C-alpha cells in the first residue's frame, strides 16, 4: 500500500497517478474476499481501540463528486460497532460557520479517546472548492496549507492518528457514475445540477488537489491517493491501510482494576 502513500515533499500530479489500478488482483471476487477478511480484523481492532481508550483515529476522505465517498464508508466499516465510529459529512458552510475561522466547525468533530471519526469531506474543501470557485482570495487560502499542517500536527501530538485518502477517479469514470445517477431512479436524488458545473472545472480541481496533497502530506498526517475507478479495489486499499495502521498500535485489552481470577458470580 506504500505505493499510494505520498511522502512528504513529493510533488503530486494527479493526472499521472493511476485511477484504474487493481494491484495484485485480477478479479473483483478475489479482492472482495480479502476485503471481507480485513473487515473482520477491523471489527476486532475497533473493539480493542475502544477498550484501551488510548488513541484517537481520524480518517479524512476527499474526492470528486461520484468518487464514492459514501459507499467507501459503508463498505469499509460494515459490521463495525457503530457506537465507536462517527461519520461527519461536511457540506457548504452555514452562515454561522462562515462567521468563524474555517477550522472551527472541523475541530469540534475530531475523535475523542477510543473513537474513530470519518470525515466525508473536510477542511480540505477550504483549499479545494473554495480555491477553485474563488470564494476567498489567494491571500486567504494559500496560508491555509501551513495552518492545516500545524493543526494536524497538534492533533497528532495530542494522540490522534490521522490518515487522509484522496479517492482518485478518472474524468471518464466520473462521467459514467454521474450518468448512472441520472439513469437510476434510486440514485437520482443524489444528482445535483451543480455537479456538472464542478465537472467542467475538472482540471482546476486536479491542480488544486494536487497542490493540497503535495503540501500537506506529512509524517503525522499522510495522504494516500487511492485508485478508485474499481470500487472494490478502492475498498481493499482503504481497509488495508486502516487495518495495518491500527495493527501497528499493538493494542491490548486493559487489565482489570483488581484481581478477578476465580471470582464466581452467584
Ligand atoms: P455532497 O458531499 O455531494 O453532499 O456535497 C457537499 C457540497 O458541499 C459539495 O459541493 C462541497 O464542495 C460543498 N462544501 C463542503 N465544504 C465546503 C466549504 N468549506 N466551502 C464551500 N463548499 C463546501
Ligand atoms: Mg454531491
């Protein structure tokens, strides 16, 4: 999975990164089997994370419309105890949110001890859509790269494990997915006419995200550019990175408060 991890200082050109890679898999069923195995491990690791109450885990998902951020969460966290996982979907800011700094609404949703928080969109919108649509001038958004690095460093030093994923689809795959949304009555509600205007600015988005990823992939909060044209491979990559990271924490169940060996409940 290291192939998808962006080392600090690497200049990322998204167009040069594979969107349709399937790694070692030649079939969907093989990958799904492996993802299922990882999912069971994730269920156990989440239980340990909660029991230990020592770490906080923040997962950031970014990606163009129809890259499948919602379905990624659904697949990767299927069967994981919902009590320990919270998913926060960041939409266009409300007037109250706009009246504050851009990290105000973000900070209140970061995970607490033993929790996993999944951000479906995040503060990266504030250097993404905000930049592309010129909602603030460059003199405002450019300093945000450094601010974000400092914010994430603070979270990491306070005990948060941060992993950031860019779900990378090709422009043609987005066309197919958006068309499917239009054609399927159960998906049509997701279609937003504004999506086509955003699609028309594809190159600007790729440039903005490329620079954001290049400047904010750090040892304490690395980015992964995840090949997403094949959704089953995307799920496998996400599950692998998350499970490997949690495994690396070497967690164990806490010792009971007193000696309970041989205690019998009557
Ligand atoms: P969706 O994820 O499809 O429900 O759409 C959410 C919309 O909110 C997307 O068009 C985002 O670009 C937009 N959005 C999220 N965060 C911000 C932000 N900070 N500023 C402007 N628009 C945002
Ligand atoms: Mg949308």
